[in-house]
C-alpha cells in the first residue's frame, strides 16, 4: 500500500519548502488601510479566536501520477499540536497513518508498515536551514498570516499591493508580501475583510521550487469563519504533489489526547530515504 509512503514523502518536502526571515520596508499603497498596521489588524482580526478545532476530513493525496483518497480526522490545539489521522481507504475503519506536529517535533506514524518518523525541529539540518518551526505550520493550518521565525506579525515588515488594478481603492485582492534572500512569501487576501485566500512561497534562486496553501468555501465556525476546503501543493523541479482537505463537522473540542504514543515494536525510519524511494 502506497498511501503512508506518499504521506511521509509529502511531509519531507513540506518541511523543506519554507524558510527564514528578514525585515522589509513598506512600499505600500499610500495612506489608508492597506498601508500598514490597519490592514494587518483586519487580517488578524477575522481569524477565529477559538483555541481548539476538531473536524472530519476527506484527504486526496497526489504525488506525480499517484493519487489516493481517504478519510480521517483533523485535531488542533493552538500553540500546542496539530494532528491528522487517516484511515484505511478500502475498509474506512482502521487508522493507517498519523501526522502530529508539536512545538518540539514532527511525528509521523505509518501503521501499515509499522514505522515512524520523529523529527525534532532543532536537530535536523534542513529544518534549521529553512527556519521551519511549529508556528509556521500552525499558521498554514489555521488560515493565518505569519512572519517566518516569529510568533506574531509586524506590519512594517510587509509590502502591500492591490492586485486588482480596476478595483476601487481599498477593495479587491490585496497581496501582502514578505521576502528574504532565499524565499518570497505572498499572502493573497480579500479586501476589505482581510480574508486570507492563499499563502504562496517560492524560491528566489530556483523558479521551479514553489509551495502554496489555498483556502476556499469559508463557513461559520463558532464566532468567526473558517475554510472548509484547503489544498497544500508544491512543485520542486519535476516533482509535484498535493494534499486536498475537505472539512466537515467542525467543533471546538479539547477532549482528546494531544500526544500520540509510538508502539514499542515500530521501527524509526529515515525521512530522506522514504522520499527518495517515492521519486525513483
């Protein structure tokens, strides 16, 4: 069965797709809500204030010509953990894989092959080079703008562009941009609400390396809105992969185990070897 290996491979690439930070001056749109703090406050202000989210999820996984769909559960606690559990696509009952992101590590369990990956962020060279941390991943899954390497955003570090040339001032699509020596970050938002529709990350040195997280079908979740459709996709040269998440039955529920024990008989796997076996 390929599904768990596909999941592991995508996670390996995901962890190398984002990077470090640097301050930019604001080239702005002149005076007004797009220019600085006010528009960033609008983006942050529309994000859900809830600290917990659980949902049923249908996941469609594609890697090159390989594709498979299955169901599962997404569980999140802000500033603590993100869990994605997937079940057997044939039987639809038994869990076959789990991804768990915490502040300290990434845990990926492949129950079908009885193996796992346990990766501390600060002990893996490519994670350190890319400046990947839990808060970057959390922002992606919670539909939030972020400043790489930081736990909050400073509006003066971003540039703002009205992407709809024909739209009235302060309306339409606004691109909020952040970049460093290696990477460009573009947060596509809808003005004046500040709804984050897409996060795109691309390499300054390699145009073939691109990563994106798209959001669609927003609906009410407690006191704010949250996307029911999310698509994580990336291109690295000839390699293409994506995860499409379709969420339903969203609840503000904290009554679940935030840490997953690894069975003693499972073997620890090398993430680079798993990814290389997928692309041969």
